[in-house]
């Protein structure tokens, strides 16, 4: 599919439009829960062979008492006020190699990379639910209601992390950025949604959106396969289908999109069968301002490394830093 074809096909697509009536109240209650936890955190030096950067294990206590871990890499000789990049990883994995962040630290950035709770890194998932979560994290807690959803806690971890970093005296709160791909792309957008201070977000083929449509689109061969597994093993007659999707609406990226105030740079592979392009347009089309977003199309690429996007991100950040000189 060509970029022009994709734009014609999905440029007006607005997703399922099933936003819960109490969506804002639900998330405001979560933010108040985080506010009660405060912005305390602990730093432990982490060995990093670098002449330009230093590293720390950053931990804080999140909702439900979970210990949340992040990598913090910053310049050894930082400016008085440093820009900061929040970085988020893909599904089931972790924050990655520490050395991957050194290049940004060499440019003067602090980089904070979250380990998503309960996945491949060091962050804990201590939540208790009354029903099984089967295989995946999208559906974890779905039978116990929206407050029990796994991703509710993850989104609140991100909100708490942004509050911690905004309160850090050495961070320039006018120069905050977010980056991620797949699950990480979704979490970078959540970061931009819950933290109005985020100036720009750089995302590749984000996950966690438009669940009803994702279910219809060859679901068993996509990242949304657990939706089909839940119906197959827990509700084969689809008697609870309405309640199932109504609960997932609370963690659907499309309903957070209007909260985003910063610029969004979005890379999409039009051959992506893991996070279908249509589900991504459900979010992109609802971003608050067409003047503050751009989509970079990769017609021959799927859910994989997208060349030149990293260079595009570095150029955008270089231009911003030059403006600050």
C-alpha cells in the first residue's frame, strides 16, 4: 500500500468511539492516588564504562506498593538545566542495554528508561486480581473491572515518573521528550498525554489501541492475539463481549489522544500485521492539532526496524537544542 492510499483509506477513521462516560473521572482518581505517593525516589550508581556519561538505577514505590525500576543515564558534566528524554520499551521486554543511551547523554540529555512492571525488567508487578489473566497483559484484570487492569497501573507508573522528573531541579522542564516503539510507542504517547510538559513525542507503530477493530483484523496473527484467547477459553459464546470491551476502553490509547499537547512524530509501517495501521490511525486522527503532528510512512515495512526514523529524531532534537543556545 502506498502512503497516499493509506491516507485516503484511513484519514477520517475515528476508531470505535466508545469512550466511557466517566473516563476523565476514572483517571483523575488514579492521578490522585499517585499524588498521595509523592515524588521520592532512590538512586544507586550503576557501573557504566563511559567517559561522557554516568548511570544510576532509579527506583520508586508505585501504586499497590510495587517497586518500579528505571535506568537513568546522564552527562558526567551536565548543564545547569538539562533536557530529558523518557524512553519506553516493547512488549514483554525491558529497558535494554545501558550503553544504548550514552549517545543522548553525550548530547547533554538525561535519559530515563522505564522497566514496565511485571515484564522483562526489574520492576515488580504485585497486584492481585480475582480472575486469571490467561496469557497477556492487555486482558490482565479485565474480569475484575477497570481498576484491576494491568495497564492502569503501568500508565500510573508513567504519570508518577513524570512527576518525579518534573520535580528534579537539574531538569529543564521546558525540554522534555518521549520515545518508544510498539508497546513503547503507546507508552510514549501516554507519557505525552499525562504530562503536558512533554514537548515532543517520537513513536513507532504504537500498540494498545482500538481493541474492537484489532479483534476484527486477523487478531490471532497480531499483537492482540490475547483478545481471541480470552474469548476462546473464557467466553466462547461471547456472552460477556460487551462488558469485556467496555472495560478495555479505559486503557485504549485513542481516548488519551486529545490530551496530548506536544508535537508527535509518528512512524508507521504500512505492511504491519502486528499492530495494524488502521488501529494506529484511530489514535493519530484524534491528536489535538494537525499542525503539531506528522506521520512518516514506510510502505514496504512492517513491525520492524524503520530506517531513518532515528536520524529524523536526532535532527529534530538537534534543532531544538540549537534554538536554546
